[in-house]
C-alpha cells in the first residue's frame, strides 16, 4: 500500500507544483519544467500501477451489479471528452475543460464499479485532482471550429475506448466484468 500511496502523493505533487513554476522555470527553463512534470507524472503512474498490483483485495463495499454496465455504457463519453480536451473542437467549447471533465467521469464510474481500497485510493486521487483543477482553472475563450473536428474527436475517443476495453486487463491487471 505504501508504494501506491506514495505514487498518488507524487502525482498530486507533480501537478500541484504550479505555485513554484516561475522559480523552477527560471532555473531550468520552460522545457526543463515541463520535463520535470512529465517525469514526475510517469514515475507516479509506474508507482501506482506496481503499488496496486502488490495490494491484496480488501473490500470497502460491494458494487451493485448494474454499476458495471453503467460504466461500460458511459466510459465512451469519458474517452471522447478526454480526447476533445486535447484537440481544437467544439466539444471543448461546449464542455469547458473537457479533458478534466472526462477524468472526473472516468474516476466516478470506476469508483462505482470497484469497491476495494486500492481502487478507491487511485480514483479519489485522480478524480479529486480533476475536480479541483476543473473548478480553479479559468475558462478558455474558444472560437467555433469546423464540425469535422468534433467528428474526429468522437472517432478517436471511441477508438481509445475500444483499445481500453481490449487491453484493460493487460494495462491495469483488472479484467472487465461484462
């Protein structure tokens, strides 16, 4: 459990270090700062994955059977929002901070479907951070984009979802209950 919790702490620290951004960028430059954030993020994800795999399953609650189906049905929306947040499209204009909104949805759905301690730690960490950032970031002013960019975001988002379904157990060590 220690590795999992340390990974979550490192994830939060690497994302909340923005208060010191000016000082860090003065020392290592913008690319150096972004490199440190990326390195911290990758290291934290590796720690979380290995920490999760080391933990024994200990249930906090028993998820309802319908929560698995709900997660399967709503996760495509989360992946589309995640993709839309990383490309210029109207989805991001309609759903402010759509990447963070997608992460919130992903975390909430996974909290519903997993009642164990390790999953709760992970999804509360990511979901809680995304909620914090979603409501503390100023909305971006966005201009109308061509509709084909929305279609592209949906297609890529659905492809990401299909990949996650196919490789979920390989990536996370957790099989999907259909």
